[in-house]
């Protein structure tokens, strides 16, 4: 059976969420990110702002110079995370074979569905917009590589100045033909330096990769050279990896500006732990190991982990462990650029006992278990954001 893979991507996700909260922003140039006077960076920008040359990852000061009337909004990662959870629930209603790549992006394996990939893509796009008011773009193909590139090509081909809402499907057997005219950096693994080295060999388009002797590519780039040949042919055998099959589940946040406030870091960890807990419960998994990832202002990255006495699935346990790792590996006031929580060593979940249970009062333990079960029930019935802690408000 020919595989059917969809790549789903929310269009300018942060901006779309902010327009729902602030309808007056629609059609205006605005950006989500850090303040320009604090060396902030653009996390996302509206399509009206893009007409002035504003782009993601650009310094906010430069963005304001390009577009003096640009309105700058601080990112609300908690809100974005909760909305993302609702989107992923819709994707899982289409197929259980969902591989979440980030807060706004996922692959779906829909081979077993009878509908054409274009029909499924259109239906999913409509459902997300009608239920959540969020625009999205999708690519479809026989594999993950071509489906992802199809999304990018589809979005680039829309010149309306608004959310692209693109759908691009590559028919089976047409993969190499579709890829051939694209620039070589459309392929995975081709960054600026590799692109320059390929250009020096006369390779600028994907079709040039196909024409190049594979031995020469392998000699110049090693394993990457052979991978580029296969990619140029439109070949990609990687499966869609669901949460149950994944070796780890993680969430991370890159701040628009470096964060020194410990409470802000803890709030980010609580949000991430909540998202991971939801994903673990949905997949029926528990984690043997919890790790903390920190990137400092000099871009060095530190990872620390701990293995509890028994596998964890409860978000409170994950949060407690992450906070302890933060406290033991960061001096108060040290600025942080990125922070993330990950869980690995995934195993089927059983009823979890808190690591504090041995010392806890039995009545208090029973009360805490009852509370946790009630919270889980509410979230399962009404959504991940149905109930929130007062400390997060």
C-alpha cells in the first residue's frame, strides 16, 4: 500500500492566537517577541509586518526600524501551549499516528484512510479553523521529507499577504520531479556552509544533486553526500513516530530575551511539565528519567537528569524534579536563554506512587491522589486548560 503522509503546520501560530485575543490586530503590522530596547528578538510576526521585511529571529530593534508602526507583544507561552494541546487533540481524532514536532507542527500517517490526501488535508484545515479559529497549511506525499517540503513550497507560492492556508500534495511517483527545480537548501542537512560548498561544485538546485556522481558527493560530504542523493530522489523511509513509540518526550522554550527571574523560569517549567504529563497520559506511558536542558547567554547548553525510584507520569512529580535540577545547576540571577524539560526511558504506565509517599501521612496522600484524579478527569473531559493553578495566573 502506498503511504500517505501529511505534514501539518499552523500559520504564524503565535500571531494567530494573539489576533483571537486582540481582534484589532488583524491586518496590522505586529510582532510577538522581546522589547527592542532590551535586545529582544522577533519570535513571530504578522503577514502585514512581513511586507516591511520583518522576519522571525530578527532583532526587534531592526524590525522596528524597518516598520516604525510595528506593535510589539510579549509572548504568552502558557496560552500558546494550551491552544496547541487543543490542536493536537483534533489531529489525533483523524489518526492515532501523529508525530508532534513542535508546538505548532506535526506529521500524520493517514495511509489507512480511504480518502485522498488532498481531501484529508482540506478537511483537517477546515476543522482546525472552524473549531479553533486558527489558519494552517499542509503538505502531502508518500514520505515525511517530501510532505514537509511540500508545505514549505505551498506556503511560499501564496502571495495574498495574509495567512497562506496552503495545501500542496505531491502525487506518488512524482517526488523527484517535484523536488528537482528547488534550491538545494530545501533538502534536510543543507545549511549555509554546506550550501556554499555545494555551490563551489556547481550544485545549486536539487536536480544538480541528482546529476552529480554519488561517489563524489560521498567523498566531499561523507554520509551526508549519500543522504542528499536519496533525498533528491524523493526517498525517505522514516516512519511517523508516535508518542508511544518515541524514546523520549520533551518541551522547551526559547525566550525572546534572556531571563534572570527564577519565578519566570519555574512558570515555564510548570507549563512544560503539564504538556509532557498530558502527552504521557494520552499515550499510557511513564518515564524512568527526567532531564532539564538549559542554554546560557553564551549559547552553551547544559543537560542534567535524574532517575526517580519509580517511573513518573504525574506532571507535579515532573515539575518538582525539574525545579530541583534547576536549583542545583543554576546560581540565582544567572540569565537563561532557553529552558526545557524532557522525559525518557518510557515504559507502560501503572498507578504511580509519589516519591514522597513513604514519608507522607496516609490521609493526606489519599487526599492528594483524589485531587489529582479529579484534575485529570476535568482536563480529559473539557480540555487541557479547563483548570489551572492559581500560582500560574
